[in-house]
């Protein structure tokens, strides 16, 4: 029996975030170039997106390219950007069929023009879909996102539009890229690394963290279901005592 049948569909995390890691090591283990791992990582993306939609997860946010990833060899950066373009091109039909709404967060202006154009076109085309919201974090840095939010708020204070006394957690969150989605309740990282790597630092304040040794190209929907099953067996206390939450 797969994990799908073990999940309580009435207690799903509304938002699952994933740090897709291990493409390079997966390829190296097979004596191939790192890019081969990224290509196979796309198959995992496809399967996990379908799986998330199938059980009714509402938001799936994938760490696809960090601001730090620009420092990789230019050959690899170019290959990932091209992969992104060709994947969006190939998958748009499937996204429409599956009622998936595509979204992106990060410093998108840093992306090559063609990539940005393709991405924005797909976001526009899927904007009327009402199923899973699939967010790609691209050229994303959580610290930068928070600095940007702080700057926006400071500008409003300077212009006399905002009283510093009215700066609340809610107002801060409204100035983040993720203002239109709930915080993730579950964060998954593959490949055995136990780090957050500058991903959604504000938003994961109360998220359950799930680490698996599987490398991203080996991760499939049943692994997602296993992570959700694990999440459903944790006690989320939000600072209270066990007696209080039960
Ligand atoms: C991490 O593995 C993966 C990336 C930085 C790129 C993720 C990109 C994809 C899965 C393909 C494109 C995705 C979409 C949505 C079209 P790594 O390279 O850091 O692996 P390593 O830690 O083993 O070196």
C-alpha cells in the first residue's frame, strides 16, 4: 500500500514548500554531468506537482534557483535557464489540463529576457486556473526579500503614509513576495542536507521540517505523500503545552 491511502485528506498541509536538492550528486553517481541531474529533476517536478494536485494540496512552492546559484559555472546556469524555458513550454498544456496556476517569486528581473518572458506568459495563461498554485522560487533570497519589504515599509513611513506604530507582523508579511499565500506548514528538503539555505525564512516560522536522504531526481509523489503522512503524526504546539493543544 502506498502512502496515499494512509493520508488523512481532511488534515492536509495547505502549503508545502520543497528544497529540491541533490541533482548534481545524482548525476555524478551515474558518471554523468550535473546537467543530466537537472534534466531528471524535471521528471520529479512533474510527478510531485501532479501528486500534490491529486490529493488537494493548495500551494506548492519549489526552490528552483537561489540568488546564490548565479555563482555556479556559467555553463550550468545557462543550462538551468534553458531547461526552465523548455519545461515551461512543454508543460503548459499539462498545467492547463490539471487546472494549475503558475506563480513565481524572487528577483525575476535577473532572469535572462527569454526566460522571464516565457515565465510571465505562462503565469498569465494559467492565471484563471483554480487548482494547485505552483510557485517557482527563482533568483530567490529570503534575506533580500525581507530587506526589500523593509525598504518598502520605510518609504511609506517617509512619505507620511504609515505610522511606525502600525508596523505589525501582518503588515510586514503583506510586503513579502508571498503576500497572497498562507505560510507553509511543511518544508521538505531532499538529499540528506539539514539546512534552510536562505529559503522562506520568515514564512517557515512554524513549519514542520522534513528531511529525506533521497536525491531530488529519485523523489516521486509517494515520497511527498510519505512526508505528509509524517507531518500528520507530529504534534504542532505553536508554543503551547501538549495538554493545551489536545
Ligand atoms: C539542486 O541540486 C537543484 C537545483 C539548484 C536546480 C533545480 C532545478 C531543477 C529541478 C530543474 C528545473 C526545474 C523546473 C521547475 C523546470 P544541486 O545541483 O544543488 O545538487 P547537488 O547538491 O548534488 O550539487
